[in-house]
């Protein structure tokens, strides 16, 4: 019986493969083999014992069905893996899981999974950044109305709007790259963190095991890796989800018929928007992104609680972490893929953007105020002058320019200055420079992060 929507509706195969039951078993067995290799290297166990353990792991002799069968009787998931591995070994039989505890295997395996998940998310972020760079280059001078409080504001460019998005994603990539060394951490130090069962070479064995697994060793731990590391990982993914929801919400708003400046792709030949209203073209992709992003952020709450343990460890983190890390990782990859598709195929209605800019002189009130101030009128007086003219224009249903002239603006600036102050194309400020700066920053970050992809 399948219950979770991740099994049949959400998530992509590659990321789900990282957290699948089969892959989890494979990684945990690889941790046991890496441990045996490290112990053999430091003469804690015989070399032929390590070779035997590695042989069994490499030949895929330990089957998930057998592990579940054992667990059904002994009620311990990790020990079931240990027993299943042991029964397939010969010379290594007495040295499987030597000197360690369950969470040495569990947490080191989780570090490997997080490593693989971060690689996928890093690739997603870079792909998204490249799409945004392309769109910015194409829309650097695409003028549109800015909006604050849901109302028309001074003009901007669509490229500037996208540069804000690109800058956010660039920082997310920077955070994820910088946090790798703190997040991808395992441990081999026993049930209370002392490593006593491994003797004088305990720290060396931990370091060697983690080196083999390509993860970092925990500095100081109890029975488990410190959960501030997992919380940081989920926090970064949560932050990404906030940005993606923000972007998708903007697309939804700009797609509203009364705005009609941007819309997501709709396959008119076969896509259905509504079961009752056949004419509908709903922003379902953007809405789906928003919905899943809200779910993503909920999973960090139980992980905060998992960071609080009795003494050197209890079991209160165990069940919840079977959800928090896998579900957040899978859904983050999912919404990133959907965001990539959303912006890759986005429709930009440049004519409607321009129409709204041309038809609303009020968006130039800031420009007029600054022009007056630059030509001798005290700034606060200029603000009040333009405010009064604006309110009169609303009440008398006349144009902003007409109201300004009636209010006597030509006493302070000439007609040419007024026309320039009302020209939206002359009031996009440093939008182009911001666009180019965001692109440069993103491209530099991509170059830096690409080297981390397979570390």
C-alpha cells in the first residue's frame, strides 16, 4: 500500500534514489566496509577480515528482504543489517561493526546522503541561475511599472526584477557551498562519543573512515552527530523555498487578467484549466511551487526538537528524521525543477508592460519631485507640491501632467524639463548596471561552486 504522495506524485527519481530504502542500505553497508578498512589500516582487525567484509558488500550479497526479516524478530534496524552482513562473511564474521555503535553507521550514512543531495541541489541552482541570466540579458531594458503595496510605483525594468531573483539564488548557492564542511559530517566514536572501544587509534580510525567515505569527521559528539548541522542544512533549503515561493507568487500576480504582464506556459492544445470552466488558464505550476514550499518549511520544526536529547542521546530524533531530511531534500529538488521549467518557458507580455507605463503618468511623481528639488525648490515643498497636484488630478479626473501645469509647475521648471521628468525611459536609474552586476556575481559564483559538485 502506497500512502506518501512522494511515491506517486512529487519528487524526481534521482533525488528519491538518494533517499530510497535500497540506497540507504547500500550506503550503510559501505560505511561498515569503510570502518573495517580503517580498522585494518591501523591493525585493529586482520586485513583478511576487512577484505572479506568488503567482498560481501561489493557483491551485493546482503539483501533488503533478509534485513527486514531479521529486524522483524530482533526489533533493531541497524543490528539487523549487522547480522545480515555477518552471516554472509567468513574471515570477517567476528569483526563486523567492531568497536562502534548504531549511530556511527546511521549518521555517517546520512552524511553521504546529504553529500549526494547537495550535489543535486547545487546543479539545480546553477541551472536556474543560467536561465535567469538569459532572461535578464533579454530584458535588461524591458520597462514596466514597479509596484509597492499592490499599487503602481516608479518604473523599473523586468531585467531588474529578475536580477533580484538571480542575486538571491546566487547567495543560496554561496551558502550551500560554504556550509558543506559543516553539514557533511559523520562520526565513528561509539555510544557516548569517547571512542573507547577502538583504543588509542580511535580518532585516527574515525578520520580514516570519514576520509574513505569522502565526508568530514565530527569534532566532538555524543552518540550522534550534533544536530545543529542538520538544522543548518534544512535552514538553507528552507531559505531557498522562501525565494522560490516569492518568485512563483510574483508570476501568479502578474498573470492576473487585470495585469497580464507575465504568464506561465499553458499548452492550449490539450491542457485543462478547470473541470467546470473550460476557458481557464490557471498558473498551476506556480501555485504548486507555492504549496510545496510551504510544506518544505514545516519540516524544520521537528528537526529543531531533534537537537534536544537526554544526556548523550535518546531515541526521540530517530523516527522524525526519517521524514525531515529526505522529504525536505526531495521536495526542494522538486520545486527547483518546477521553478526552472516555469521561468524557462515563461511568457513575457512586453507590450502590456509598456502600455501600463505609458498610460500612467502618476508613476513619475518621484521623478517630478526630484526634478523640482534639483531646480531650487526645497525637497519637502516639492513633495507637497506634487502630492497636491496628484490628489487634484485624481479628484478632477485629469492627467497628472495637466494637474501639474494647473498647479503652476512651469514657474519652477520649463516645459522641456517637465517632459523629461515625465519620461519613464529616463527614470530607470541604474537598473542596467544592477543587472550586469548581478550577472557577473552569479557567473563568478557558478565558477566557484562547480568545483564543489563532485567533492
